[in-house]
């Protein structure tokens, strides 16, 4: 007689989920979601600048969030309506240093302005 084992449950990797990942997938439910490319780019940028991206950005948001885009003036409300998420915090330092909690090192921007300024930094203006 053979005993059947549930191998899956014994596997240490079984059932492990990456919470940040599923958090980010939420946006896809938004009917206005279609910025997959931008999302990819943001990931690239965060890797580029070295870890702890989310940690420092949420910290900066707490201190320096203005409620509108400092470049085009779009409000947070409009940004959520269009992109399904709130305005981003942009680190203005070159090279980037997310650990600097200084008003001069951070800007509150909408997603499209954020992509434009990040691109300028990466490829030169
Ligand atoms: Zn903007």
C-alpha cells in the first residue's frame, strides 16, 4: 500500500506570497489602468537607485506631501481618478539619496510628470 503525502505543504516555499507584489497588482482592477509600462519603469528606477524605495518614499510623503503636483498642478483627487493611485514623491537629488528628509530633496508630482523628470535624469536632458 502506498501512502500519499501532500508534498506541497512540506515544501518550505509553499504558500509563500510576496505581499508587495500583490499590493501593486491592485491597480489592474482600475478601469483607467493601462500604464503597465510606467509601472515597469518605476520598478527599474527603484532598482537603479538601490533598495528601500517604498520605505523612504512613504516617509517623504508623510513630511512633504502637498496634495497637488508641483509641476503641472494636478490635484491628488484627479490623479487618483486618472491613474488609480495618489501622487508620487520624487527625489530631486542627483545621484539619488532617498534617506535625505529635507524639503529640497523631495517634490510631490503626478505620475506623468514623474516619468518625464525621471527620464530626463536617466538619459540626460
Ligand atoms: Zn504633474
